[in-house]
C-alpha cells in the first residue's frame, strides 16, 4: 500500500473509532475535565516543592518554616485531590470502553445476521469468534487504558513545557534536539511494527479456527487414529502464531528502552547546564529542582506514549479485523419494488437455471423442474451432483446466474427474501439445537406456540414418548447442542420443530439420515399426513424412502438426466435403476 493510502487508511480507522467514542459525548467531556483537573493538580506539586526549597537560606542556615509548612500542606492536598480525580477518571473510562465494546459486538453480530451464507462458507467459525471476542477486547483495552494515558500525557507535556519556560527558558532549548529525535524514532518504529501486529492478529485467528474445527471433530479424529497428525498440525500453527506474536512484541517493546535512553540523555544535559546556571546565579536551587522535576514529567509521558505504541499498533490491527467484519458486504438488498409473498399455493418452477459457486466452474446447468402444489419432489443422485445446491437456490441463499426460479408464477428475485424463506420449512441433515428446554427448541420457529401445539408436533415426529421419559419432560434443559441425546433423537426434535410451522412448502435435506429405517418410514407417513396439500422437496441417498414421490429428479453433473415416478424410472432402466439396484444389493 502506498504511503499516502496508508495515511488515509489510518485516518479513516481513527475516525471510525472516534465515531464510537463520539456517541458518548457527556462521558468524554467528563473524562476530559477530570483528566485536565487531575493532571494540573499533580503538576503544581513541583512548583510548590521549588518554593519550599527556596525558603531555605543556605548561606545563613535559616529556614522560613511557615512557607515550607504551607507548601507541604498544599502539596499534600493537591496530590490527594489529584488521586481522587484520577480514580474517578479511570471509572469513567472503564464505563466508556464498556459501552463502546458492547456497541461494537452488537454491530458485528447484527451484520453477521445479514451476511450471505456464502460468507460462512469461506471463513472459519473460530476466526470469526476470535474477532468478536479477542479483537474487540484488544480495542477495548486500548480505549480504556491507552487512550486515557495518551490524554493525560498530552496535558502533562503541555503544562510541564509551559512551567519550564517560566522557570528557565534557556534550559528548554535542550529539548529542541531530544524531542524531535524521540518523535522520529517512534514514527519509524510504528510503521515497522504495524504489519507485524496485523499478522499477529491474523495468525491467532487462524489458530482459533483450527482449534474450534478440531474440537468439533474429536470423535472422527480418534476413530481414525489421527491424534498425532492433529497435534503436529497444531504445533505448526501454534508455532506460527507464537512466532508472529513474539516478532510483534519484540519489535514493539524496543520503543520504550530507546526513548528512555534519549530522555535520560536530556535529563543529564539539564542537570549539567542547570548546575552551570546555578553557579552563575542565573537560577535558584529550588527553581532548578522544580525544572528537573518538570523535565521528568515532560519526558516521562513521551516515554510512556512510546511504550504504548506497540499496544496501539495491536489495537489498530484488531480494529481493522473488527471493522472488516462490521463492513462485510451483507446480502444484496431486496429490490425496491420487491413483493411480499403471501397465500403461497406451492407451485415451484425452475427454468433453465445455471449456477456456479466459482466463476467458470458450473455446478448447475440448464436445470428445469416443475413442482405442483401439494406434490412431493425427490432429488437424488451421486455425491457432488448439485442436490443441496438446488435447495440453496430455492431458499435464495444464493442467486442463480442464469434462468429463473418461480414460486406461484413470481420470480423469487422479485419478492422479499424474508417472505420467501418463511414460505418454507427446512430440516437439514446437520441438526442444530440450542441451550434451552425441549419445548423452546421445538417451538423455536413459532413464537407463541402452546404446549398442546408442541406435544402434537412431537407425537407426529414420533419423539413424544422419549421426551416424556426425560427427567423434566418438555422442560428438560438441552445443553451443548444436545450432546446428551443421540443424533437420531436430535433429528426427530428438529423434524418436530419443522412440523409445528404453517409454511406451505417443506424442504428435507437428508433429514432422516440419522434415524433407523423403521423410524424413517413412520416419520415419512406422519410427514405426508401432516404436510398434505403442501409442496415438499426431499433430498435422499436412500432411494427406498422416495418411492412414493410424485416426481423424482435424477441429477448428474448439475443436470437433470431423468425424471418421473419410481415405477417409470425403474421401467426405463437408466441411471436411477442402477442406483436403486446397487442399494438393494448392498442392503
């Protein structure tokens, strides 16, 4: 990235952070008042210290004790009040950073609900979690501590500089050389370490994603004896992340010692030239003492800011990832004139549909299909034929590249996504249960459902008797995605959830793959009765389950090669016949 673009990007990043802070102007104003007040009270201490020393007459050995006592009491009062204000300032900044981090997480999660399914197909879940938790915390830490430190440092530097000018303007000339040296060095180092902190955040995100992925696949890993391979891969990613972390921190922490060295040189010069001025009678001892203290307060914040440069670079890198997720492009908005799909009959047509996930690598080609209201359409074919892709297109998780999909004669690109998706009930092979009661999980898609509604759906799904045997029945808490129950039972719960909805179209994507054949037949019978006069789409590998379908689509390489009823396809003796016979022979 060119230098000008880098500067513009950094400016935009700071503006984005300021937008979050600017929403809380009252807290910011209070923080500014407390910071300035606390710093001013603390900074008047060296001046009083100098006056107390000037009250000592070294030549005659006399001390003006009233002046000394007055200065000491005033210093104590100022320092105590400064400490109280500093405590209040910290409390305000912690509250401010809490509000900002809460808003950031809200904005991230809100945008995540609007992101297309394709986004989650590309990015690891662990990496996204790392941004929501780790990166937001990093920005929050910077706002609550680093920002406060910078604010106080600015006040301290300005006030100390003014006080030094009033005491000994000649000695201030020393800082004409040391301050620019410090500024140039810190700027050079900041540009050097920023990419390192960006890489650190990225590598930690990758490590998080890998750990999340491996934790969810523990049974498979152990079943295939891949523990050592996984551990080796973890060690590789862990080393990469650790190296990136070490590289960033090692280079970032160079700033503090280097700037401290420059500041110590300036203090040495102040002491040497200040002593010469004192010997010439150009400055009193107390004023020299005050000047030395102010010089430390002047250079100290510069050193502190230099020390937090590394933390600020880390915060900037984290903010880039946070804003990257907040700014991720959501699903394309509905057309301005998009209609709301109502009173759906369930007539679904796919006309010459073409689609590809990756350009020039087609998955669906010239796909045609018609599903009449109340019909059952089965989609079968080998793995990779494009069956699940058809479902993604029906639900408009992806838009077609060519052709059109019609529902009741309306192109689905001309209706709102929300009304389209509410017209379907969908049950997937990958079951999803959340932390909550059995009742809540079944009633998830129908707020306001009664216990009678839920029980009837459970009975239809052949899961009621199992639920009744649970310790608290329908009030039993399911945790950790329902790991305490079998896959088949989880599948039945999600089917019961689907049965509860009033949608006129149903999609089953390998929905009965986790239940036994007998239970599957019972569910199919119950499903046909419950979904009577509703359009159903079923994806199935076990062809025995779709023999009663009104229309069976046989897909190969993204195209429909055969379609008809089970009897028609078997009589034709084509690919479907081969698939069915192969499964029958295996059985």
